[in-house]
C-alpha cells in the first residue's frame, strides 16, 4: 500500500476525468477452490480497486459520488466467528481511514444507494466485470443482465482508468523493479536446474516456490516446457531430453505489481548449430528494441521493425525469401512469430486487459488488422509515452500444425521455403522477454539484475 495521499490524489483525478455520476469499483470476493470453505489463497484483489482504494480485504466496494463529492467504502465488518478462524481484521472504517475515505457503511446501505440512484436516474459508471459473482452483484443492484454488462459498462470510466494506470508513477516503477528482482531469482533457479532427466514439473514447481517464498506468488501460470512452440505450455511430467530446448516464461507479483520474463536454454548446456542460429536472431530482435522504442514512437511500428529484421535474418538461413517489406505486409513472418512484440504491464501482467484491449493497447491510429493471422494477436500498438511499461518478447517458433496448414493452402509460398521448413518441425521454439520502461529519451529494461540470456552467459 502507498501513502494515504496517493489514493486521495488518484480518486480526485478520476473524478475530474469522468465528470459526473456515481463510480462503482468492485473489490473481489473469496473464490472457492472445490467447496465453499476451501478458497484460492491468497485472495487476489481487483487491480483497479487496489489502484484507487488500496485495500486487500474481500467483500469491499468503493464508490465515488462525483455529483455530491462523496467517497464511500462499503463492506460488512468481520464477525467473531470469522475472527476465530482468520484472526483479527480491521473494521471497514479503519480500512477506509488508511486511504483517506471518510464515509463507510455496510453492504445493505450500498444496495440502498443503488436503489436511490436508479429512482433518480443517476448515471452509474462501472468497469466490465470478469468474475461471475460480480456479474450477479451488478444484476441484483442495477438490474443489468450479465450478457449486457460489458456493453453497458462505462466507456468514460474505462478511458479514465486506462489514462491514469498506463503511465506509471515513480513508486510504481520501484515496485515493478522489486518484482523483477524476484523474477531474477526465479529464472536463475530454473537455469541452474536445467539438465537432462529432470522433469518439467519439478523445475516449474521450484520456480513457483521462489515466487511464493519471496513475493505474493506468480503473476500468471508458469510456463516451463521443452515444447516452446506451444505459447502457453504448462509443465508436464516429461523429463528434459538432451539436445532439446527448455523455455521458461514466468513472473511474480510483489507489492501488487508484476514481473514477466522469458528465457530459453539448451538442456545439454550447449546449443546445436541450428539452435544457435535461431537463438541469435531472437537475441538480436530483443536487443534491437532498445534502440528504437522511445516516447512518440508507436509500439506497432517497433513490432513491425522487429518483424522486418527477423525476416531478413530468416532469409539468410534460407527459411524465407523474396522482398522483406512485401513478406511482412503479407503476414508471412507470422509463421515464425504469431504474436505481438509485447503488452502493457503493471498491476496486471497483461495490464488492464480486462478493460478491453482496444482501449489499453490502441488508439484510432494504431488498430491492428484483425483479419490477418499474427497481427490479430498484437496487444500493444499505441504511441509510447514516458512512464509506460511494456514487455519486449520476440520469439521464433516452429509449429508443425501451422506449417502443414499453410503449406497445404500454399499460403505465402512466395516468401516461405517450405521444403527447408519441414526439417525444423522438431525444433520447438525460442522466446526472450524482458520488461521495458519508456524513459524521457528512450527506454531501459527494468530490474537491477539482468537474467542471463546472451549465449556466452548461458552456455556451459
């Protein structure tokens, strides 16, 4: 939690941006794992609620009545039965005071506020809900069916929240730096453990343990796999095999902010010639971003600059051919890089993605071509500003099913050497990812300790 003044300032700015009506920010409730009393732990609070109200307790709702200049924290105090099992929990009024809110009331009073607001035709502003219990709550309070809630969520509130949360304050950047330090421990632990015969599940579990020991936990489900061509490959019971590649994509949450890194390592300790050739391309693309990303540059343009560089290098290996610009325009590079260069990151590992990627990652000048494979997965294209935190995560993947599909259809055959590509079906995939802060004049990677990724630093 930051200082009380931080949350007072943020709510004041939010009121100015939205302008009128009643803003409702729902905190999260406990989520049962397999029966009501056995919940996922620790509870994950809603990020936007945290940003403006700062409290982690379940069962809270923050309300900002712009027209009457009132701020409320609604929630029921914990009773003695819960205290017996969970220990002492501060009262709602004490929690409110910590973040500069003077008005508190139980949940039944919140229900009455909504009823009164509906009767007097007040404007309600809420964000698109992503949990079923919140959807039911909105239906009961405001009479809006779950199927209509995304459509009826407040565009003014979405845009205001995106505007504020996109640019990170100095204290937020410091929090991300601390999370990146835990990320360093997670990934260097994995790197030390990688060797033939160790299971994916064991190393993935060790990585998760570091996050749970040194931070609040992982920022997303850890990806650790020899099948790097699968974007979200979960750790399996498979044993690491000599001459294969192991990809680890993992991050943590610490002080409510995230880290997100990816490294790819040779299981045997040394790359084969073919693996090294592909790795060097990804490494060059990853580092190239440092030279071009800066305020005023669209991340969409950085993405396609990386795609052109990657295409040039793949042509040198004989995997691609033809005019580079034409190949990228046709989307031929997406055979090897079917996702975007990166995404916003902060309190969420895909920061604010639940508010609508079209608002978080794009503006009217940078909307992607949603019909083109690969480009339709671009998550971040908007003009960069000082204080943005984005990921830089180029990769090259050899996906057998995609190779077969494109070859059967003759898709981009003028740009892709399918005969040679056939020999790479057993390759897997390589990705290198770091967290990038946009500075006044350029950019830098976050985290005081750099997770090794240059070939000279990771080969044994």
